[in-house]
C-alpha cells in the first residue's frame, strides 16, 4: 500500500500508512505498543 501511495503522489497517505502499521511509545510509561491494535481496541462497538 505504501509503495502505491508514493507512486501515485499521495504523500500524506503514504506517511499515514507508516504510522498505522508501526509502533509507538507511550509518553507516560514508555511502553511500546502497536498502533493498529490500540486503534482497533479503542473503536470496538459496545456490546
């Protein structure tokens, strides 16, 4: 997906893709987490 976005001149999308499939570090506790997993768990429908 990243290569296609770059090829098509969609630089903002290409940049966003790197964040979606990457990892981040919590500024409070310094734990490393996968962004896609956190996003999915934060946006699950309430059962």
